[in-house]
């Protein structure tokens, strides 16, 4: 902005001669002194010599000899024909001079004049001496202070000390103080002292030595998943402190908008919620004065993997089968495999520990997709199970399971007894358990002679659960057929893949001797006996006892692993993220239960329930979690970390020093909405009083079920 240095100027008056008559006068001071910016009124009047009705035609002439009109900063105002006022508004320096008032008196031109002197304040404008002046480091700083008019100028340094013209650091020239090779230590306040017209002014000038921006901490490349926030930071040194601006790719417009948080002072750019189109290059520009520096960094937008397709597979024993898994993501994910229940990861290529297993994958860049294949050759029944496909990229990993079914000829359970015992008057069950896919059909023969349902002395019953088929041959022994029924029995199990056979021997044994019992202890809820078991002859040791109470059904006490646990909870959970699992106290098999194992896995179920109104598993969504160990006396456990509206299969098994109970699957579903407050449950164990009226201990030999 430009302005003028106005000096106090006194304009010498030039007096014009008035006519002798002095009919026209100017009222007030003459000369008239007016300060800059003032408003002045000068009256010109006719005081005599005007005849009645005569118009003197008064006029004012300015200091340049021009007639003053009724408009403008300097104008006239007529009060009457004999009174004409001159008005000076906002007096300026060049208003100084002689002003004349003229008129006609009796036809003769007469005039009067007034000399106006102006006195202006000493003002140094921003244009003449900028109050803040910037100079780049290393250059020559020319500090400007150039007032107009007849003035003298002197300088003072940052400490207020007068700078002499002979100073070895500073160079004084008209209108400037020069500092060669300026550096940051020259920053500060300098004073320009201006003297003129009897007045003086001290102009304070702030000198800043500028340093061009240099980015010392450039933004770094980011890899961010869709929906997450991305943060870039840029730090630069500069003087004055820089401002930061951000640009995307080759777009020249600065980044703005609600999707961004941008700090001009801190150099931070935050993209609140990244989308795929945000991928690209982000440029940071640091600006200070007219200088700038810039650096850029790339943003990679990641799309977490999704497994689009994974199908179960089936193969015959000795052949091969392939499980295929298709996944999508950006970058394209990598696929690895793992068999459920193992910790060995299966990667691409032939596996070192098993050359029958080969993994491979093919990428489709145009779809951002990968298809992984797991091929297993020379299939064995042990290859059957769930296989986990794991898709991984820089964003995350996801897993999904597929089931490999291996069809194989039946094989027999190792827990079956090869030798059975019986005697006249008893019925003996011979159990044959065969495992195969498809499930086995079982037939029986005695010493080559096929046994059919309904044959004398025999009855048959078969049950198939999953891959296991259990066939029970019941042999009725009486004293008339002992020579017929004892001997070797053959169980033949077959399916579409092949057949297998197993022999069982039924031997004659003496009836078990009678035991004796002696009362040892009674409590309000129990009675304890010491039982004496006599030594048996021509037969196996005693394996089971039956304790019979009054008003109760006979109950067998098996010596061995615990009986299966029965889950008591309802299948519909009360909570979205947890489930209260309750179960019965199982029969311990004659030995204390040391612990209870709880394991669960997320599953998908069929739309329709089973005939017993239970959920039916369609496939596993996740692998089994590691078994959770619970105290053997516990009958409840709270499963946490679940998902809302999700189905889970759980297995609860009991353990004693003889083994682990058989598992029974139970499927439940979590609730949809988070429950408010807490929903508790209580179990009341009501004491009961048992009165033992009669105890009969019946003994049975191995393999004889009463």
C-alpha cells in the first residue's frame, strides 16, 4: 500500500491589493493556518456600496485560480447575495495558497483574498517503510525506510544503538540499511528515525531472516484396509514456520472435504475411512514465504480376503481326491492348508513328510482371485477329516473348512473282546463294531454256517451311527444246546469298497459264585458296604456288579471309563456373545472323575431339525477350539467370545484314570440381541433320603449283559 510522507509546509502568503473602498471583506484570520485533515470555513461578505436590488455576483477562486463550485472537497455555500462561504474539507498539504473572493460593487469588480497555510503531521507510510521485512539467509538484506520530503534519516540496531555510516557490518544508503550476507542472528527489531519540519518519527521495523522449507520427515507409504483410517505426516524445517498442503496423484487442486482431517500447521493428513479409489500417491508441499519443498508417498488400499468357494470332496481308498478353495482379496491372497487337529501347515508343492499330499494355487489378476488346490493321492481312511483353507494377504487372514470323505472297506474296532463266556440259562451278547465309508453291512456265521435273524438260539440287532455300524448277536444258552452254541463266530462287514471279517470265540464258563456284603457306613443320603468277591473258577474276573435298591430300577456299576455326559442346557441361548452350558453328573465308571473337557466349533445347520427336535449340522464353519479343562466336579461352564445369532456344536467329555467318556454332540444357537442386565441361573440340589431296604449284589462275568 502506498502513501505519502507529508511534511509541515508553510506557504508564504502573497497579498493581493484590495480596492480602496474595502466593500468586500474576508472574516477571520489572515493568513489562516489549517492542520492536515481539518475542516475550515472562510466567509466572504459585502459590507457596503451595494444599491438596493443589486447582485454583487460573489465568487471564490482557489489557489490555482479556478472558480470554486458548489461540489467537491473544496466548495462554496451561499448564505445570501452578499455572503458566500468557502468550505475546505479534510485539509491536504497542497491546499496551501491564496484564495480570492470577487464581486461587483456599483459595476466595479472588487476582490479580497486570504492566505491558507497547511501544517501536515509527519507520517511514514507502510509503503515507504514496511514494518515487517523478510530476507533469505545468505543474501543481502536491504531494509527500506524511504520517507519523502525534506527529512533526515538515521538508524538504530536491534539493541537501540545508533548505527554510524562507518560501521563495518552495516551499509547505509539513501532510503536503506543494508546487511550483507545476512544470517539468522540478524533477526530482530531495527529503528528508522525520521526528523523533519520540527517533528520526528521512530519507525520500528521487524527483520526476519528466512530459511527455505526443507522436508526432514517425509510421509511414508501406507497399506490400509478398506474402511480403516490412513494417516500421513510430513515435517519440514523453515523460517517462518511452514504451512502444509496435500495433493492427490496429478491433481493440482488441494485436498479438501469432510473425508479428510488436514492440519496446515502440523503437516498431518488423515483419510477417515479409506475406499478403494483412495489408492495412489499423496504429495506433501511445505511452503514458507515464496519457497516450497515437496515429498510424496503411496497409499495401498487392501481388501481383506474372502473365501468365495470351498467344496467338500470324496475319494475311494487307494485313489486320489482334490479339495479346491477360491478366495478374493487385494492384494491377491495366498492360500495354505491344514488338517484339523494338526499343527502342520501345508504349503505349495509336495509335502516333505508325505509325498502323497501336493498343494498348488493359480492366481487370476483380472479378478483379484486365487484358486488353491489340495490333492491327496493313495487315499487312506486316516486322510478323512476337515481340512482348513487359510487365505492371507497384508490385510488379514480368513479360514474355512471342507470335509474330505474317504470311502474305504470296513475295519474293526480294537476295543472289541475276542473271547466271550457264558453258561446254561444265560444270554450272551457278542458285539461286532465295523467302521467304513459307506457304512458297512454286517452278517454273522458260526463255523461257516450263516446265521439269520429268527434262527433258533440267536437274535440280531444292528445300529449305524456315522461311519460306525454296531451289530449285536445275542446267543441264548441253555443246558440242552451247550454242545451247539459254544465255538467260533465270524462277523463279516462289507460295503461297496470291500469286505473284512473278524472271529469271536464263545466259551463255556462256570456260574459266578455268590458274593457277601457287610454294612460299613450310613449317612442321610448314602449307605456304604464292604463287598467280598470270591475267587472265580473257569471264567474271567468279575467286571461288573449290579446294585439294586428298593423303589428303584437295577443299575449297573461298570468298572472302567466314565459314561457319556448328557447336556441339560436348552439349545436357544440367552446371550449373543456367550452361552451357559450345563450337564448332568455322569456315572464315573467306578473311578473318580478327574476333569471334564469342553470343546466347541462354529457350524452351519440344516433348516429342518431332526426327528428328536435337535439342530442338525450341515458343515463346520470354523475348526474346533482347543479343549477347555474344567474341574471334574463341575456341572456348568460359561462359553465366551461367541458371535450373535450363530450356531455352535459342543462336546463335553469326562475323564478318569481308565479313559475318556464317549462324546455326544450338542448344538446351540446364540441370541440376536445383547441382553440388558444379567440373567442368572441356579441349580438346587435337593437332598433326598435313601432307605436301603434290600441290597442284592448280582455278579456277571465279562461279556454277559444282564
